[in-house]
C-alpha cells in the first residue's frame, strides 16, 4: 500500500511539474496583458497586476491603423474566421469521401493512389509555394481569402483522407455489401450508413483541421493580400511594428486573443478528440 501511494505521488508530482512548465508562459502572458506600462517596467515578471486594466486588450483588438502601422487584430481575426470555417468543412467532407472510396469501394490501383496521397502528409509545404502561387494566379484568386481557402483544402486533403480511410477500414464490409444487395447505391450508403457512424473521426478531423488552419502562418504570409491577411500574419505585423516604446502588455493581449479560439476548441471538445483518435484503432 505504501509503495503504491509513493508511486502515485511521484506520478502526480511529475505531472504537476510538467503542467507548471507548460502553463508558466500562459500565466506570464495573462498577467502582463493586464498590467500598465509602469508596472511592467518596475514590477516582477511573475507578479500579479495591481488592478485589472483592459486597456491593452482594447488596443490589441481595435482595428485602428495609422499608415502601415496596424495596432488591432479585429480585421485579421474575422479574415481567419471567414477562411477557417469553409476550409475546415470542405476539407473534412472531401477527406471523408476519399477515405470512403479508398477503404470500402476499392478499385485497381487504389492502394497505389493512397500511397501517393500519403506523400502530402510528409511533404514540406515550402516546396509547393511557387507552383501554388502560379495556380492561384491562373485561377484569379491570388491574394484573396478564396485563394487561402483553396490552399488549405488542398494542403489538408492528404491528412483528412488518411484519418477517414483508416477509420472506415474498421467498418465491417458485410454491412456495405448488405446495403448494396438491398439496392443502395454509392451515395446512399455513404450518407445513410457511413456518415452516421463517423462522428468520432469527424470530430478529430474538424479539430485537427481547425487548429492547423487557424495557426498557419506560412500560407497566410505567402498567399494573402492587404485585405485578406489571417490573424497569425496580423499578430506578427503587430508585434514587429517599429515603435519607440515597446508595448508588451498589448502584444501579450494580442497573442492571447490569437490563440483563444484554438484553446476554447480543445477545452470544449478535447474529450471528443481523444475518443476519436482511439475509435477504430482495434479492428474486429
């Protein structure tokens, strides 16, 4: 009993230490965002603010711009929302259909095609910047939110296909064959049988894609225009704006605002993410 208690105490101690190291930067960001400039200069980095001052948060969110100096995340935030929602939904549906075909409606060469698609999971995105920019120019959607949506749908297609293909491989083939014998076609089987069974992997894919697209900086800085920059690019421009006095409280508030949507997604739906990753892991 004593050995078990000591082992459990050691595990909790290690977990608490790890949590401290992971949460310490977030704590510093939050307390700094509520401090004024004087307290930041004279106070300790870990000290609590004398009072809750929301001025830095207001400046971080405000959309006011002076020349090339944009001190607010508001327009960039809504650009990201407009970009992320359709990109996540389209890439998830597209990956589900690909996974459905490659697992339950196999054809000659389907395994080779799936293997080639997996290159997209491991390929560094830097190698596609030039050809992608040319394609966006040919389509007339360069430097636009529509172009960013297309880029993220294509970039995420390999990952979403991998998720759904592996999940659908655990669905009994007899179920699909029985539906085909009863006269159900390709789309009817997909929407009436397969999709209702896909809730766990759909949640995983939605969260995964939302996180990747919202936090993306490379495509945002490479393919966006002046009016279509996502929040990661806006945050970078804001933090690196030339100024005689550095406003650390505003920068910290802006960083929290930029990361808040993904944090909320994992807080509200994190349990579904873990369950979805393990669903279908054991076949039979």
